[in-house]
C-alpha cells in the first residue's frame, strides 16, 4: 500500500455471496484499513469467508431497503473515508498512488470511481459512480432500491465549497451477467423492491425512471410509458440547475421518447427530445434517440447531426452508462441510413458493409449488409452473413425474416413459407412490422393478392409493407392514399426489392401484366414511383441455383 495519511473503511452489505466475496475482499485489501461487512441473512459460507479475510462482520435481518442496510455499514465505519463495494465487484490493482492523492487532499469530499459492467459476451460498459467519500454523518444513502448517496455529498460540496473528483479507482462489476441474474432471481427481487420503494416515495423522479428502465426488458410498452411519463412530469418541476446536473433527467426523456417512437407517436416524442436537448445534461442516449426519431420523420440532416454527436462520446466514461453499442455500431448504422435518405447511396452501402465486418454482432448492420448483398445479387455472401448470424442467435426473428426475403430472391417460395412462420413465432413488438411486411410478400408470391393487401394494410409501418401497398394499388388501378403518394430513397429501395423478389415467384406475370397495363394507360402516380416500377418491372429471373 502506498503511504497515505487518511484511512479508509470498506463498507459492504451481503447475502449468500460465497461464490464471489473472497475475490472482492482480497482485491480491496491493499486499498483499505478496515472492512465492514453487514450480512442480511446468508445461508451459505458468506460470513465465514468475510471473517477469514479480516472483515468485521455484522448480522441483521433484511430491513426492506438497500439504503437502510447500507447506512448500517456506514455507521459502523471508523476511518476517515468510506469505500462502498458490492460482493460481485473487484477493484483493479495499481491505483494506490492516485487514491492517496485524493483522500489526503482536505478539499476533497468525494470521488466518482470508474465502474465497468461486464456482460455475458465479455464486453463491458463503463460509467462514473459515487463510491468513495468522507466518513461524514450527513452522507447517507436513500432510496430502497438503486440507493443513492451522491445527492447528500453534492449538497455539502455546494454548501462548503468542497470538491468532487472523477475517475479514482477502477471497479469491475460482474453482476449484470444473465447467468448471475437468473441464479439470484434478480428480476423478481427488483420488481418487489421497486414497488415497495415507490409506495414510500411516489414523487421520486429518479425511482420512476429506474423502474421504467427496468420494465423495458419485459416488452410491455404501456407500463414503461406510464412509469417514464411520471418521471418526466416530476423532472419538469426541477430547478433548471438540477436538470442540467443530473444526467438521468435526459435519460428519462429519451427512453420515453423511444417508446413513443415505437408507438408511432412521433410528435410527442419530438417534444420530449426538444425539451431534453434544451434543458438537460446531454447523454449518449439522448443523442441516439434524437437521431432515431429524426430518421423516422425523414429529417435526415438532423439525424446525421445527432448520430455524429452520439458517436463523439464513444469511449468516454460518463456519469451515466451508455446503452450497448449506441456510441459506435448503432450510430454508424444510423449515419448510413441518414446518408441513404440524403441520396448518398454508394456511401451508405459502403458503410453498411464496413460496419457489418467491423461489428459482426450488430443485428442492424448485419441485416443491412445482407440486404445489400441480395440487392447486388451476391447471394453466397448474403447466405454467409445470415448463417453466421443465426448460429449466434437462432431465436432472432429478424434473421428468420430476412432469410425469408433471401429465399424469395432465390425463387424458393416453399422454403420462404417455412421461414416466415418461424420468424412470426419468434417475433417481438419490435420485429412485428418487418415480419408482417415479409409475410405479405410470401402471400404475394403464392398468388394471394388479397391476403397480401390485408396483411400490409393492418401493419403498414415497414418500408416493404408501404412498397407492397403502392404496388397493389397500382395493380388494381386505384388511387394511392395520401400517406403513400410520395416516396423517399428508403421506399424506392423497398419498391425495387419487392418487385425483384416477386419476379422469382412461380407466376410473376400475375403482378407484372396489370402493372404494365396500368402504367401504359398513364395511371396517375408520383413520377418517382412510376420510374422505380418501370425500371424494376421485369428483372432477370435466376437461372443458376445458389
């Protein structure tokens, strides 16, 4: 241990942590002068392990609140500073000198440490979190779940002119691995804690934000929207200084906007994002959702600006953790889509390919690159990308859906019928529109024009569904509804794709002949629609099996 004058107490709360506690305590040993471990009812060797590592062990019944349990450990600490860890966290070595510099400076009241959350795939996301602070009786945790101590420290720092520093110590956290969550039944445990906490503090914006974020994993949009809407309403009443200081404010508005975008409530989402950009501390999620929303309303210049702002934060350790991939692969995909919308097709296609090669686990990029390969009739590459993706994620509805498109491209309608059923069985609310659009194409290939029309009409969100509706209105010689009268680059690509795939069906003339007749008769169509249909009305049929 490097020489330092200030002493440090490690404070922990534990229950049934025998699988990881020893690693935590042994890694913390060089950094601290005492260890306080509060056990809340372990039935394994947790207490014995803590004692063998030199910790002072206190035993108590679970008090129904993480904050209350934490504060018991703080009250037992006797050193100048307190370091808080969970049992599934491990301090990295080598930060002793920096730690001494921080705790020996009388101006410092607390420090944000770098916390890296490790997932099952070996990747991790880092953020800054308050875990090191002076042993001051006014510094206490609050909230029954997602307990926080930072507000009391920031308040005193503002009152007395004390300093808070960033980036001291580096903690690796392994509790976000899915295997750990399942083993500890964390989802059900967290739900109970949230409900208890919100009964105690129904007007806590942070709690409603965390609850809404927690609910997102269960694919129940209505309850997510309700929780996040409550959070945002409370945040609007904050003083402006507080909104700009606490990054979860922008996160709450951004996540609510994302749910509203998915529900096609774009105007409401836009208002939320405008407010967040004007009144909150910017976060990667705020920029990414802003870009995603801009794409949805066809504001491609704004989308490019927002995705660039998000990508500029890549690699930075911030006070709020970035959602996986949004500052790199997903911003890359968003930029490519924006460029496609701006007419820079070659650049966008190149970015799709490069992105899929660089980030082979990014679903959006893999799907885009697969579609590009299909468009360029490089079917072996499309098959290779899709096969590799399904090997990694065989329950991904979008991969089965694009595989259906591939079979349609190859003229294998019967295989397409099998794959689209598999896609429908795996679909979620996020993939339902794409699956419905492709299901319509399968019905079109089978000669069921009315079935295709019905399916596309019931869920017209996907570009391929819109393209299919345009084609069928042209086939029937009917005027287009206002929403389909004009198209952008994305719909142009979708139109060409639907026509190209249908050309490989058993009887493509069922679509081609009435389209040709109506085009020749001068039926009123947007000139771009007329041009795209004319250019793709009779694509070559495959003659060589793939």
